[in-house]
């Protein structure tokens, strides 16, 4: 399996975090047998460390400058995550932190962007989440 970061990148206030939160919900639905390796943070954002059939997955929905994203990425590397799902801005040091996972830690980067339309946002996030979880399935199966 190739260690991979799936990152939803984009400008501010376009719904990246809510899209990643939906990915977390879809993972829980698709893999009811997953093990939470630590409690998932509550409230507005998700920071999760999961074991899915022996594959370690880290999920962080914060990706803004001055957010906990930086610490989460360091933690996910220290926890030897096979797959990381996160958000980041297209500019600033958030994208640099994600690219550092590739250059310094050997992760492959897959950039994704959720679908954007405010009137059907929730529905589009469900579709996006299903696609991201399909990518995770393909990574775990060794086909991607």
C-alpha cells in the first residue's frame, strides 16, 4: 500500500471542512467494524485516528492558517498513518505543510475538491464523500 494523503484544497469559506466531516460519516457507515484509536473530537470539526482492517487513517477537517491542522499532520505521521484525509488552503503555509508530507515523509498526494453549490450542498457532500471513500477502498485494495 502506498501511503497517501487525500486533501480537499480550496479557498476560504467554501465548505472544505463540512465535506471532510461527511467523509468521516461515510467511512463510519461503510466500515462499521472500524476501531477508533482515540476519541474523535466533537463540536464543529473532526480530528480522528481510525483503524480500518489494519489500515491506519487520520482525518482532520481543519485546514485554515493558524488551525490545529499542523499538529494533526505531525501526529498522523508519528502514528504511522497509511492514509490521511485533510483540508488545506490553495495558498499559504497550509498547502506547504501538506506538500511537506510528500517531500519529507514519502506520502503520495491526491488533491480533490468537493462539489460546490450552496443550494444542494449537503447532497453534493454525500456524493463527494462516497467518491473519497471509494478512493480509500482502492488504496486499501492495492489497486490505486
